[in-house]
């Protein structure tokens, strides 16, 4: 009789559910073709929900996908006006099972295996296409399946995990495959995300705005012309929509929508015609088609509608970002170049950007880009702008990683020849004083910056010709917040003169330009803005030495003494430990 081993096997045999999955799928496929009972759908969903191995989950969700595609294509989920009561009950039951399957796929978006997460997202969007096509066919009107898309969006942006953050792989796959490619998906995403943001208080779900921002900041394309709206995920929406024939209101004001086809974004447009005393031109004589009268199909093909949805989504997102300085910083990094050009009215951001500038710190520095865009393109009048800009000149700005961006903007702000010399002298003196505590990379920026301002504004040249006996007699008031009252024009730039003895040779050489004639037309600031300790070190390490420096060094014949030496101290013979001698100070 063989002896039974007392220890369990080293590796348990894995049980596979593949035969059961294949059997259920074959049974359902046959039932769909023969219009028989589909109760096995619930069994297949229950089995898929109980699986834990990634390979089994992958097989199960694809088996369910093939089953539901057959069900959708057979029009089992679309009701008709004359269908029997039993057919309605079956259709309701199938829609409930489809909802369960959708929630299962949304749960798979947080699976530990990347292949399962990506497969679940692909299936969700593929089912969205089949559902939308089926419902568009049954209603004879192109549309998206709003219920499925809403559940998809909730599973994508509101993951049921402790962190509440969207998975990076899922996010990148969604952005690269659908959000940045297909115009209809982008339009519906902006509409649904904006609606959720408007209906949710900022403290309700703090991770939801961050998830939306992580997607919006990766948006690669945004249509700027009607011809660029040409990629659609849902084939029914790719058809050219008919022109709207709805009559315009006589008084030119907006009308409330009576049907479900009109979208809530129509209220985003100003009632310019209703608030004006000018007569309303007749249709076809200088008056364009009113965008808020368009249906959903027409809206997806409208450039103004895309810009409106984009604007509404961002206007709903910004109040949520105000609760976090980190999120505000992320948004301000690309707000001026990736968001404001696509807004229908960028001036609506005025309050939020102004509040960010007043917040100060890195948030205020980054907000200067957006503020300058509003001043330049929207003719915004920002009171005490230079006083606010002067307040940013602190020690921290010279150590900030956004230092280059700040100096680039500051040079642009001070380039006008109509600025008073008192204001310019305050900026130069404050930078000159801060250079005493600045790293070499910042001093390298301050010196050519000062040279360019002096070259452009000769009235400030007196600051490099005046001699100041010592720092105590300097009339400059560093504690004065107003750049018009610092008395900087009566001072001198003695701090920059002290850099001629700087320990870093390039800084000392650059500081000598103030003792020479101002014959150089100006420095290109871009050559100095990106310097760091690393770049300065690499420049010195790669510098070619034309002449070897003289060295006075006596080389010993034997750098290390023998391993053992005899030392006689008071007639005692003892060995010498070489390592201990080297570390003796």
C-alpha cells in the first residue's frame, strides 16, 4: 500500500472555468438565434463576477461581450409601439442584465492586470457603438445611448477604490484612442463631465475634479474649423445633419426648449439681440443660424457647440480647482495656451485668474501668463498690475522652478517705453538687492535682464553712475510695497558691482559689462533663462583649457607606506596600522 505524503503539494493545481464559459456562450448563442430563453445570461454574469484570475476574467468579459452584441444586433433591447407585454418584460430584464454587465466592466477598470483594464475599456466603448447604432436605427434619428455612456463615464471618473484616482493606463488609453481622436466622444464627455461638476459640491468628491483635469490636460486636439470635425466613433453621427428650419423668435430672445433634442448648453450664449435696441436683421441678411436651436446631431457637427461645451466644462471645473493649490498649479501651466484659445469668451476667467494672482506663490507666478493673455487679447484692465508684479520679487522667486517663466514675462511687461523711470528703477533695484542671496544661475539671468532694461530706458542709467558710500546710506526702501515710492531712482546698483568678485568665474565676467561702454544692442534672454547648477557645472567641466594652469605640488616617492613598519618607542617594538594612520586627524 503506497504511503500518502504528509505534506501538501508544493503547488496547487489551478482550476479553470474555460469549459463552463464556452458551454454557456454556446447555449446563449443558439438561444439568441432561435429566440429561446436567455436566462443563462444571468448565470454567465454571476460566474464572471465570481472569478479572480485575470485570464478567466478576460475570457468571461469577452464571452459576455459576444453574447450582448448578438442581443443588441437582434433588436431585443429596442422597444416598439405595438409589442406585447411579455416582450416588454423580457426587454426590461435584458436591459437590467446589460447594466449589471456594464458595472462589472467598470469594476474591471481597477483590476490589477493591465490587460484586463484595457480590455474592459475597449468593450465598454464597443458596446456603446452597438447600442447607439441600434437605438439610432429604431428611432430614425442619430443619437448616443445616454444611459450606457453615463455609466461608462461614472466608472471612468468615479472609480470605486480608496484613492478614488483613475488608473493611468486606462486614462492614457482613453485619451489616445477616443478623447483626442473622435469629435463625438469628446463632445459628449465635455457635456456629461460639466453637468456632474455643476451638480456636485467641491467637497463631495475631491478626486473627481482631479480625474477630469488629468484628462483635459492631455487633450491633444481641439477643432478650430468646421472641416476639422470629421472623426466620429458612432457611425450614425457621422452623417451630415439637415439644416435647422425652426423659426427664430421675433424679439430675438432665447426660447425654452420643448423637446429633448435641444441641449442645455444653449443658455450659455448671451442674449445679445434681446438686450440691444438695434433692430433684428431678417434671416439671411447678416444673421447666422442660432446655435441653441440645434439638435444633438447638429450640435456635434457645430464648431460653436464644441467651443461652448469646452467652455462650460472648464467654467464648472475651475471652482473645484480653487480648493487645492496643487490642482490650480497644474491647470495654470497650460491654461493660457491649451484652454483660453478654445473658449468662446476667455474673459469669463477673469475672476478666477485674478484670484490666483492675488494668491501669490507659485500659483500667482503661473497665473501671470493667463492674466497677460486677458490683458493683451481681451483688453482687460487689471488695477495696480505693476504693484502686484512688484510683490512677486522675493527670495523665493529666484529659487522657484518657474523662475524662467517669470523673467520671460517680466521682461515683456517692462518693455514699454512709456513706463515711468521711477517704476523701472524699483524693479531693477529690487532684483539687484535679491541677487546678493541668489544662486549663480539666477544671477546669470539678472545681469543681462538689467542690462536690457537700462539699454531700453536711458533714464535709469544714472543708477550705475552714482556712487553710494555704503549700504546703510542707501536711500532705497526695500519694505515699501509700492514701486512708485521706493526712492530707488536716487539709489545705485552697487549690488551688481559686487558680483565682479563672485566666486563663480562666469558670473564675475558677466558683471563687468556695467563698467564698460553700452555698445551691445542687448542680450537674448532665452540664452540665460534655463541655466541651473547642472548646466553651469557641465559648461565648466566641458570647457576647453587653452593653457594648463601652473601647479606647485611635491610628489612623494611612496604615497602609501609599507603594510608593516617597525616603530621603536621607548625600546618597544610595535606594528603600524596604515589604515588607522590615514584616518587619524
